[in-house]
C-alpha cells in the first residue's frame, strides 16, 4: 500500500521518514482517504509512546506523510529474538508503554484498530524498552466523524477483535482485545489463535476460548493470567473499561520491579494551542516602520517543562553542546510536579529548534513575535497602554518563573499569554540591530543557520524590575549556545 523512505529535513537539519502512498492506489478514494486521515489523526501529538505525523504532502500526484524518524526494531523483531516469550521485566516495560500510548489515543477519541507487533517500534533507551505505536491508517475517530466502516472487515486477522470480524462498530474495547493478544504473545511466544487460514482465525476470535496461558507457562502468576483473559473476553462489555484500568491491574500482577515508563510529572498535552495571527501590515520597532507579514500561528503559551520532557523521552535527544545544564532538572526523570507547567528554561537555541522541529513547527521570526504582541494598533504592551501589574505580566520577582496560564489580563490582541515577562523567548533571527530599520519590508528574516552570531530574544523575564523591558518593541540577544534560567521559547506554525 505504501513505501517508507528515510530523508533529511534540510531546513531543520533533522532526519525524517516519508511514507508514500503507492502510485497505483492514489486514484482509489477510499484508500487515499484512509492514508490522509492517518496524518490528520496523529499530527502534532506529543506522547512518548506514539510516533506522530509531522506533515502531509500532496503534490504532482504523490501523497505522502512526513513522520518522525525512529531507528528501532519492531515488536515483531523482538518476538523473533525472544522465541518462547519475553522475560517479565521486558514484557512489563513494553506492555505498560503500549497501554500508555493507547490511553493517549483513546483520550483523543481515536481507536487504532490495527495494533500488532509490526505496528509497534521498540526503542532501547538507558536500559529500558520504550514502545512507540505507529500506523494509524485504519484508526477510527469515535466522535465528530461520519466516516465508519461498519460491515467492512478492517485489521490483520491474527490480531482482530470479535466485533471487527463481524464488521460491527468498534470502540476502545476492541483495542484492549488486541492488546490482550499481544500480551499473550509476549508471554508465551505465540498468539492465542494461530490458525493458518484467515477464515479459521476469524472464527476462532468469535467462537473459541484461548488456551489459558498458565498451561503454556506453568507457574504464571494467576493475577497476570486474569488480566490477559479479561482483555480476551468475546463481549466488549466484559473487558476492562479502559487502558488505564488494564495498566493498574498489570502493575499489581507484575509487582513493583517494573520501572514506570511515564515521566514523573505525568503525560504532556498532545498538542500545542496555536492561535492564528492574520496576514497584513503593522508598525514595528521604535521607528514604527511599516512591515508586511503573511498569516502565521503562534503558541498561546510558552513551552513547559512537561512538554519538553516528553520530547526528551520520546526522542532520546542529546544536545550538541550540552553545557552544564539541560532544562535545569535534578535528573532525567524531568521536573518536579510543582514545576511541570512552568516554562522550560536552560534551553539553548538549538534545543528549542530541535523541539519545534520534532512537532513539525518552528520558532517565530522577530517580526512575527512583535506583531503577535503589538497588534496592528501599535500598542505599548500586549494588553494595551495600561501600566504593567502582576495580573498582566510576571516581572520584578526573585523566586523564579511562574506557571503558564495565570495572567489572561495580559493577553495579546490574538490571545497569546506571557508574551512579556516570565521568560525571554528565543526567536528565529540572527541579531542585527538595524535590520528592521533598513531591511526588507515584507516577511523580513535573518536566519541563524551557519552563523555564530547572537540570536534575538524578546519579551523580558521574571527577574527584571524595569517595566520598559516589557514593551513590545524591546529587544535583546544572546549567543545561541547559552542556557539561562530567564530564557525559554514558544513555537510558531
């Protein structure tokens, strides 16, 4: 149906995978719709156990998905390596991670419908196995869609739920049945039903009871067998209510020896809230020079510790020039829960670019940042001309950053918060003080790539008392390699 190619995103310097729909299938509306839906469903997801789609491309008769490139074997490869089943420690790491990814999908109202060993990549990181779910090509969105496949059999026969076999509507319970098959196979080395003929396999799912796994693995903890058999119930209503419930029961069955693959602050939000800024002219800088920008979008909030930690867990990102601090956390588990929703700090310009690129986003240009903050009426502060207060901006403090989302009175004309105060924000541009006075008047930009010069930062920060640092035209710069407790970023699209 498709081919996958490795490629390099030259603009961001990151490896990507490009999944191209076979040319002979581009004309099939049903297949094309399924393929494009995969991109729409997972684009922008931010979860360590899901591989997101970064972009969808349709050009000159070619339809392709651009995805994060993950160099890792599939779960099918692991099962081949561990013939006869995995040790409980490795089984637990993989199973709990898959459940976390399913829970994230289900929270978004998405059922995978084709979960199988070939659709799970297994990344080995710091002595742990981190599964990452791929291929949402036949996933179903539970809410807000008129596209269903009732009456059609979708999925791989060996890993189908009874309701899929019957062509009935499916929900989260279908994914939990398939997870039960995977768990059975991880434990015993074989799926519960392994008939050679597809029809016999489908009938087994609807009519036959699986061989109890304890008969294949003597001495199996009865609690673990109970979890597997509960997931493999023929009736959806008899299965566990959620992936989270299965996770809790699995934790109890396997004991405390399985490390928790989730960050200690909990999962990150699955997407950024990008707010649109319309195209058009505005007055920029103290010179109030007229600048024209195309339409763009900008994060409502600064990137948080929680979000940046999810990026590190998912990608294993290692800074090129790490310096002394990376995100100012005590260890690789990430920030303390109390700091989870504070803006991430101690990130270099390269760190910010890497994070944005992972999501298929970018950093804003200096002109974009100023337009988002200043609007088209030339306001002094994002909220207008009124004097800055702590209800509008976090500044003049000594205790550090503040959580995002607590100062709506300081929002910009388009709803962006914390554009001034809290932390300075990396922009995409190389600093040249006179550039905006003398440079182009349409979409001006000074790319940083290939230069060691200082990079523009905007917005002021928590420790600065002078309200002039909060003016929408105030600018500063830092070498791109620095990491400071007053410096963070937000993404643009």
